[in-house]
C-alpha cells in the first residue's frame, strides 16, 4: 500500500516527507497558540520556511550559473574548434580542453547539478505533505476522525466518499486503493480532508441521520481551510474570484523564472507557467496557493541572490576556487601545476603513437606476407 494515513511511504521521498511533516506539525501548533488555526496561512509559512532552508543550495547553484556565463564563450570556442572532428584523438582532446577550462576557473561540471539533485526530492516531498495535511498534523486529523468513524459505522465506504470529490486527487485515488485491503479509519480521513463545500452537502444528503454532525464538521473544515475568503479544498472556477489563483500562479512563475534564470531564454521556461496555470483548475485551491507561495519566495530570493552576486568580485571568487582545486589535487597526490591541457597533449601523443605503431605493424605485416608469397613462388 502506498498510503498509510497517507503519510507517504516511498523509500526516498517517504522519510523526507515525514521530516517535513514534523516541521508542519510544529508550525501549526505554534500558530494555534496564538489562536490561528488556518491551514492556508500555515501552508504559506511552511513553504517559505522549507524554501529558506534550501537557500544555501540555491546560492551555490546560482554561483555556478554566474561562473558558467563567464566560461561559456571559451567552452563554445572549443566545441567549434572540434565541430567536424569525430576521431578518437580529437574527441578526447576536446573533452580534456573543456576540463581545462573548468580547472582554470576552479569549478566542477557536477557542482551545478548537485544542488538540483538535492532540492528536487525535498520539493516533491513538500508537495506530498502540502497535499494531505491531515496525515501530518494531528490537530487537523482530529477534526475529521470523529465523523469519519460515524460515517464508516453508517455503512459508507471510502470509494463512495471519493465519488463526492470533484477532482480525482492523488490522495483520494491511493486512499481508495489502500482501503480495499483495510478498513483503517485513516483512509476515511484522507478523503474527507479533500472535501469541498459541494462534497459535504452530498454527504449530508446521503446520511440524513448524521446531517447535523456532518455540517458541524463541514463548518470546522471551512474555518481551518478558508484563506482570503476562499475554501482551499475547492477547485478554482473561471466565473469566480478563485480564478485569481491560476492567474497569480502564471504571473509569479514568469517573474520567478526571469529573475532566477538571469536572462537565459529557453522555450520550456516560457511555456511552463501557462501549463501550471491550467493545472490549477484541476487541483484544489490549496495546491495553487502552494505554487504561488513558492514562486513569490523565489522571486524575492532571486532578487536577493542577484544583489549579493552583484557585490562580489567574480575574479576574486574564481581565484579562491582555483586555490581550492589546487589543494584538492595535492591531497590526491597530483601535481597542481599540471593542467588538463598538458594531460591532453600527453594522451593525444600517446594515441597518435599507438596509431602510428598500428599502421607500421600493418605495413610490416603486409611486406612479410608479400615476401612469403615470393619465396613460395
């Protein structure tokens, strides 16, 4: 089963999601002490906090991007130099000359990918937590657990509940799948946590004897899920004020991309904001708020990082990187004064020698073969 009170159980994302869940739980409890029991506000602060914790990795990635802008003309020149040379010696020399440029600036090609490889699992796990808050916050879980038990006792199944939800969400789909093998009350909570206004009304109609209790929980749910007059469990509609969420998602993502990508233009960066905007109409408003909050954070983060790097002497930064690289080579027992270009010359020479020897061997073999033929005659 993928969902057990839908704390995500994946081997990689599961542990990360649980750690993030503890943070969300602590944040909700802190706000509750001030009389603020609102998942919308909690979600935004939680998104800001987690993104803030990842900022050092974002700075490192941005630093590599700045270095790349300086290095790219040299790397492109090397690629142009060997554009039509497909032999092994030329390809190896191109690779080593490219490495020499990275060595010159004291950076590694992997340094640009590593922060992204670390942040992606965190962001995906963050999405899992945001998508099913009752699974990670006991105070929210308690809002639904009582009525969930009563509904279960009345003979309503998780599958029947799922049909009342306007959108087929990940949480609902997996809760139904898991509930087929278990009657755990947590699966009922999973689905009820996704209920919007219309779903509560349908449930009250289906269970008239529990109508009063159902509507009381619906009011509590609305109280903790209402943000700026919107129920975050509802789906945005074009003819509603909720359409502002998809619009803000598109606008903020465009701004975030332009600031963080530092002027680089890629077709996908121009298309993705609009795809995300359309997806907002398919998911609850809470998911859209999560996307908007993340975009707003990255806008201010990008501005701050750009200001930070504008005050840094990149030449001095490169000198530091080169010095670090030399110390690393010394620890590995390598001569720090040996450049990749020197190695390239040595290796290319070795390849050329091997090629010459092979040709000579083939030539001698041909001569000996002819000599043997003449001798036989």
